[in-house]
């Protein structure tokens, strides 16, 4: 029983082909493409409103140099949001519960922000490693600490997304199993457990949306430090 709880995080295969590739490509098929009509349908209108609001909120702390990243960050947000929400459906696989995938997204974007900072303003980028007014004896220690904290950023991005989604999926499966087991023995307790499961599912929908937003927001803040 203990091992079966973690089977949902294994990448499924069909005829030896990993289905994670289909799971990664499927979200883009659900987003409608804009048309040339004067009036769009409700789905496209809501999609455009959501993307515009998110882009405006994302670009608030960024200067003009970071506005060119709006398309990349918006696409990443839509991609992560779709993967997280689709993973809450029954009999589906959530690719963002894999640390390798999240690190594959976090490391290149983080490294791009660092390279941009080193190229455009190397003095200011290196200045983040040593706060102003630091006593001379503490300079070597602070440089080491700030360097470690800089390289931990992509790891924190990937682990945060993986841990939150993994914990939520495990908790949902545990409560669902408890409700199923208690149903023939204690129906009243089972109904109460099912109610808790429903509320937890609503919470996980919010967590899936928040974690996708936090991932992109932290990347935008890292970019702001380097542009």
C-alpha cells in the first residue's frame, strides 16, 4: 500500500514509449488560437483577458529592459498552469511532480538572468555578492554565503514546485483511500472524509495556480536584479 501511493509519480509508458512527452504537449492543444473575427467567443475572450492581466502584473516591477521577456514568461506561466491543473484530473500524470523537469525549466532561465547581468552590468551583478558597508573581516565569509545563495536559487525553484504538488497529490490520495475504506464500516465518517477531500481538492487547485505564478514571479525578480 505504501509503494502504491508513489506509483502516481512514475512516468507512464505505452509500448515502451514514455507518455510524459504527450503530457507535456497536450496543454497547448487546449488553448484556443485567436481568430481574425471582430468578436471572439467567450473562451478566447477570457483567455486574452487572463493573459493581459497576468502580463501587466508581471511587468510592474520590471524596467523597460525586462519587458522583452514578457512573451517567454507568459508562455511559461500558461504552460505550468495547464500542467498543474490537468494533473488534478483522475487517471492523469503530472509532469511537474518530477524534479528533473522542474530543474530543467529553472536552471536555464536562472542561468540566462545571471548571464544577462554579467554581460550588461558586471559591476552591479558582482556587487550583489557583497552588501555595502560590510566589515572587512566578514567580507570573505559573506562572499561565500552570497555565492551559495545565488547557486541555490534554481534548486529552490524546482524543489518548491515539486514538493508542493507532490505533497498535495499524496494527501489527496491518502484521504481518498481513507474515505473508500471507511465507507462500508462507518458511512458517516466516510461522508465527512469525502467532504474534507472535496475542500482539499479546491485547495489544491489554488495551490496549482499559485505555484505556477510564484515560479514565474521569482524568475522575473531574478531578472530585475540583472537588467
